[in-house]
C-alpha cells in the first residue's frame, strides 16, 4: 500500500529555509538536497514503518549525506511530515 504524504506548514518553512541556506553556499547543493528529500519522501510513502520511532507516534528519517531529519507521523494511509530539522537542532526541539 502506498501512502499519501502531506507537508505541514512548518515543514514547508523548514525546507524553504534549508534551500535558502544552501543557495548562499552552492546552488548545486540545493538540487542535491531537493532530490534527496524527494527520494526519502518516496521511501517513507512506500514503507512508513521502516523508520525508527522518535517520540510517541512520531518517526524520523535521515537525509544522508545532509545533516537533517524528516519528522513525520502516520495515520491511516496519510503520512504527515511535521518538520525537517538539522540533526543538532532536532535533539532539543520538541516535535508536535
């Protein structure tokens, strides 16, 4: 079963912020980051329970080689992406 995914407003802001950051460093990094994000989101929609639980019902998937995690929850056939956070920030930031 393939799940649908929804980006929360906060996750959209997170992605835009990361894109702006990488644009200042190297535009090629933006392309690589977006491709990797799309790849991981496809994996999540195919196998949402393959990634580890983080807190409660929230799970996280790593965006290797980038230092970010995608945080999401699964309900019925919908995956809701709640945040995309830097690894150092994600340990101190509660995910709703």
